[in-house]
C-alpha cells in the first residue's frame, strides 16, 4: 500500500462524496420530487473508488442500475449527475436517461445500466478496442452477485479469457439481488467460476478500501501488461433498499445497523489513516464538510434547473437523419 | 363481485388456477422474495406486489424464485410446459425479453409447428409493459408487436381489472404459449371483478362503447384513454365506437372490419413504437379489406419513433393521451375528400 497524501485525500473525498450523494438522495427521494427508480450505492463506496483510483479517462468502465458510485469514482461531475436524476436538461444525459442510465463517455464511463448483465459483454468490447488499437487502456465491468448468474456475464468471462482481453470483472457481492439472497441464487462460488474459465480471482474485503485498492492494482496491472482478464470478488453491503421504497423486510433486524457500526468503509478508512498517522482527523473533517457542500450545491442546482424542451423529445435517436 | 384492483385481479386468477390445477406453477425473480434471506419470506411478491401471498398458500415448490437468469428460467418454463406442467413465468419488465428471446420465439413458439403438430406448450409469460412510470428507456417499452410478429405465440393485453382476471385464467388454460402483458401504471385501477373464476375467450374484441361516427381501436391502457376522449367527443356531438381487441394475437379482424363498415372512419391508438406496430397492422387490414367503406384516411395515434425518455415532461409528451385521440377523431370527422389532392 503505497499511497501519497494527495491520493489518500482524493480517495477519501471521493468515497465521502458518494456517501453524501446517496444519503442526500435517500432524503430527497422521500419528498416525492425525484422521478423513477433510484438504487443507492451507500455502503459500497470502497469498491468503486478502490478500483477507479487506478484508472484514467482512456480506461472504460461499465456500471449497473446501482451506478452513482461508479460514476463519481470515474470522475463524472456531481452536478451533471444530480441534474440528470432530477430529469433536467443540463443533466449529463440531457434528462433523457435518469439515474439508471447516467453515462459520460468522455470520462470512460459507459453507463449505468437498466438491464442486469448488460455491462460485461460491453466491457469485452471496450477491452477489445483497447487491445486492437493498443491504447494501453483496460476495461472494467462492475456487476452484482445477481448479475453473476446472467448468461451474458458467464459468456463474457469466457470470451475475455479466450481473447485474453484487458478486462477486469468486479463482482460486487452485497449478498442480495433485490430480495433474493446470493446464498440461494449463486451455485458454486465466484472464484471457482472464474477458475473454470481460466481467470484468476481475488477474494476482496469490500469494506476495506486498501484491500480493494491493492487487489485492483494487481488485476489492472496484469491486464495492462497483456496478462488477460481477472476477477475481483468483492464482498460488501448496501445500506438502503434495493431501490428507494423497498421496505427491506427480507433482511434480518439490525443487519444493516450492525454493518454500519462495525464495518463501514469510510469509518474504517479514517481509522486506518489516523492509526498510521497518514492523515489527521481535522483534514478529514474538512473533506466531509466540502463533500456535503458540493452535494448541497448540486441539489440546489438540480432543483433550479429547467426540464428538457419539447424539441428534445425527437433528437438524438440517430447521428444522421 | 366486488371492487378489485388490476393487481388483485391478477393475483386472484393465479391463486384460483393454482388451486384448481396442481400442474400450474409460478416462477420468476422475487415473485415470492426473501429466498435464502434471514428476514421475511414472501417479502416482495414481485416488484410491484402482484404475486404477494401465493408462496404462503402454495409453498416454494410451486412458487419458485429464480436466480437472475432469464434465458435459463424462461427456457425452463417452456421445457416444463412441453412436458406436463403449466408454468406461469414472470419476466418482470417486458424489456428484459432481450436476454431470453430465443427461448420464447425459436423454442416455445415453434415446437408445435416444427414437430408436426405433436407438441403442446401451455406456457404463460407475464410481464409489465408501458410508459408513464418514469422508468426510462429500458423499463418502459411496449414490445407487443415483437411477439405478435411471431407465429405460434398468443399475445394478450388486458385493459382493465375485469379483463385481466378473465384473460389470465384463459391464458393459463390455453394450450399454447401466451405472452400476457400487464400495464404497470394500471395496477391500482379498480373495478368490479367477480369473485369466482371466469374466462374471456381469445380473439373476441370487446366493444367498450358503440357510436355512429368513428371507430377507435385501442390497445391495453389506451382503451381507457380512448374512452376518455370519446366521452368528451360525445359532448361535442361526435359519437365513437371504442373497440378493445383484448388479444393482438389472435386478432379479431371480423369485429374491427364490421365496426369500420358501420362508421366509415377509423382512429387507432397504440402505445407501441409507431413502426410495424398494431396500428400499422390494423391500418393495413382495413385498407385491404374495407377500403370502400372509408370516408376519411385512417389516423394512427402513437408515440414518436424514439426511445422512451426519462424526464417526466418528455415522457408525458411521448405517451398518447386523450387530447391527441380527440384531435385525431376531429380530424377524421372534418376530413373533406378534396384535401386528398
Ligand atoms: C435482465 C434484467 N433482469 C432483471 C432485472 C430487475 N433487477 C434489477 S436490479 C436486480 C437485482 C440485481 O442484483 P445484483 O446484480 O446483485 O445487484 P445489486 O442490486 O445487489 O447491486 C434485478 C433482478 C433487470 N433490471 N434486468
Ligand atoms: Mg447484489
């Protein structure tokens, strides 16, 4: 674990921004002002940030319906995201996509996805582009334990393996797909699945930013050096419902509170960096305040934003008409 | 008879058919919910609660929560149907058909014909369709024209709670693969629904109202919107027939043609994307079979040919509404032959 102060602060700021963003959306959704489906990433921040810290704009990621964290970690502007979630014209997708479809191709963010298992094949394609054009880039598919059972995901593992693609499969295992536990839905194990396709897999503690960061470094270096695909099986937890409005009665009483109190990735990060005397709590508190302010500003901006115009309904279907 | 929601009507149809026939099973993602989880079982009853309570009565052997693997479980439902069960598989949002279409259109739909009439595939696939839920491009499509295009599939679009119960029971008893599409914004709509089981036959359109001037053919949720427009038009002295075909495959072409013969004017209201949809299909039928009866060109009220947008103001512009139906009816009423030149 060799990270300088600037990197550590950046990691913390990004995780904190995601947490603020999601906690705030949880409150704002309850007011009824936000349309559609919103799936929050709170609790899982260490995964997105630990992986994306190793990436630049030439590297591509594909995300999921639970995409806000991946977007922020990949550098998508918070204001553009918030405005998108409110259906505003100045949102990153012009208000046409919403929470489930936030994308910023200029940042190498190929989109959140409303179709579970939609991302892994796309990432094989992005990795193929990188390999063919020798861009030096890699491509990362984030997908859930539920998505790990989708044919598209399993086929992608095989394709990436036989074509030796610079792809990284990050299975974010939060234990549930909607209300269904992965202990019920996943046959075998993620690691053995990877092994079956000839892909190395690392088991990763997703509550520990540094564990994710190190595992991702290994996998990404391997991909960049022509070593082919890897899988990270990241165990973590989501703090809110599957989507906003889910009563989560399928979870054990106190399950989330216990995880929040004992394993929270942000709290753990703070502990780790202060134990190692890398950052002091005063500077982390400043980051907390700044992240909260940035999110507050974005909400105000989004609420004040204008919706798309009538003409926007008909544009953007094709490049040329 | 009592007031029941579209959701309850569907739940009741499933329950009554499961009681009647032990070969009826359900499968789908989170149709019970809580599988393997430490908390409540039957935690969801489907994303919008349609199958709530069924696992309690029938157990997990007959109400199967599946992994997130549509190709596998929709295909398994087809295979089970061909071998003695009567599965009702839930696809959740019809948009997800993208990942499992082969099992539906190359497998289930083809068995009977390819095997020389020797197969029977009593499969029902339930799915939600339609815009208006702010669910954006991948959770709001109609897609029923895709299924209608495939010989071997039957396609059902219940327009209300009463229709939903009778048509679902018919679907389950039917020996062919049936795609049963539920409009997601209608689940809370209530009307009188009989307590006992009843069926509504396929291929028999429902005349929801009869009028002299214009025939409106509308599909699924659009039936309600067409009737709303017809109410307003009646106050302006224009009387409409509003026809609900109920099933788009088979399609009750006879009733459509009879109505057009009587009114001489046709407006079709279809929420599906406008190219190769039910509106174009019915237009072609009428142009071919009842051209001489037409006093005005046919009008189609459809969304524009774009994906469903997320922003609420754009989505509201996208979905056909009563204003647009009213305008179309007035246009066909006001039509003068010389305008054709
Ligand atoms: C093809 C497809 N099937 C089903 C769904 C409905 N759905 C959305 S998210 C989800 C669960 C996903 O679970 P997982 O992959 O573990 O991700 P998580 O929500 O836990 O982040 C389901 C079933 C969908 N969007 N797409
Ligand atoms: Mg999950």
